C-alpha cells in the first residue's frame, strides 16, 4: 500500500488509490489469497477508513498522473535495491510564533489563554519548517527557517540533512533520490531549485541527485505528509507555539509506535525572494532529463 497511500499532514487520516478488490487481486497474484472483506478488515486495523465524496476539487487530474506514480514506485524500488538513500521533502505549513491559538485539543486542567486575533504584527516571528523524511529508515530532519520559503532555503535545508546524517561524507554513497511536490519552492518549474541543487549539493559534495516530482494536485501522496508532518501536528495540537524553542522541542519529541525519530534545528539566515536565474547560469547545470515525463523526472550531476 505504501506507494498508493496519501494522508493529511494535519491529522492521522490516510487513504489509498486502490479499492479492496484491487488489493485482493494483487495479493492473489503473490500467492496470498485474501477475500475483499478480509482486506477491508485489515485496512481498518491499519487506520484506513471509508469516506464519502466531497465537492472541493475544481481542477481535473493531470493526464500523466498514474504514469508518474508508476515511475516513482519503480525509482524508489531501484534505489532501495541499490542501497542508496532517498528523501521525501516538503515545506510544512508556516506557523506564527507567539501566544496564538493552535488547532486541536490537549489534556490539561485548564485551557490555555491565547490572543483573540492572530495578527502577524503581534507575532514574535514566523516559522517555516522545511522537512526531510527518510522512508527507508523512518527518520526525519526539520530545518525551521525564520526568513522566507525560497528554493535556496529548501536546498540548503537538504544540504544540512546530508551533513548531519553523514550521507554527504560517506565514501560509499554518491547518488541519492529526492521525492517532492510539483509546486512550491521545490517545484519542477523554478529554475532556482535546479540551479541551487547543482551548486550547493552536486558541486559541493560531488554527488548525483535524481529528482522525482509528484504529479500536480497529488502532494498528499508524498510520504513526508502522512508519515512525519501529520504526527508533528498531532503532537503539538492544542499547544500555543509561543517561542521557536517550544516548536523545536515538540518536533524533536514527536515519536510513533513504529520508531519515528526526528531531529530539528533553527536556521536564522535571511533569504531573498524572487532571485532570477539567467539562461547562462542554467547552461552550467549538468542535468539529464529522463525519457519519460522529463519535466517531473531528471538527474543532476557534478561536472568533472
């Protein structure tokens, strides 16, 4: 179910693209015959639940959506087989730091008294938590920025993870996989995302990076959403984030029964928005786009 599971980053809800009949057929192909009713019972134990349709989505699904899901599944399987690291990355919802209401409930004798209005001018600052999640090891790394969510910040957060996890200094690893959304600071359109990946990771550490973007409108299938961000949101639910230290403490204290561990650090560097990457700078990048859906799948390598 792993490659077909999506989840809400703000709660424990998760869902799948597969029906119980599809799962039953796939299990039978693996010589494990299970009837659809039994599949339904097992899915409920795994916290999946039936939901009715809600009219909330106006846009249509991308024509290449299913094909890209298959490519991502094949690429993940290949990197896992080769023993190479992979990272699911994304920016969590930005948070105002101060005495503001935080959605959710917590066990306590008296409710916390918070400000009536969530005015930005009353905040001590704004937190931009950029997360890196390792699906193979169930470990996470969150860089809490205080400036802006830019492609440069996203790449530098990934570089910090490479250094802290030891991947960057491992003589056995010279290639890793990034799974990310199609939009935002790590989207497939921003030139700066590819340029800084090349300059700050490929050239700096001599590593190749393969990037696979989830299709447009399918960000909830990114593993970091339901395997890390959702548990962070549940852990600090109902607790005002009055300081950056409080936020970091709750992120680092987030664990699950399956052994999730998260490191977190504050990053106070100022980033400039709207940096333009010229055609000449783009020509410096040693990028090879894959044959199938090249806009969403490509590899960036260091120059000799």
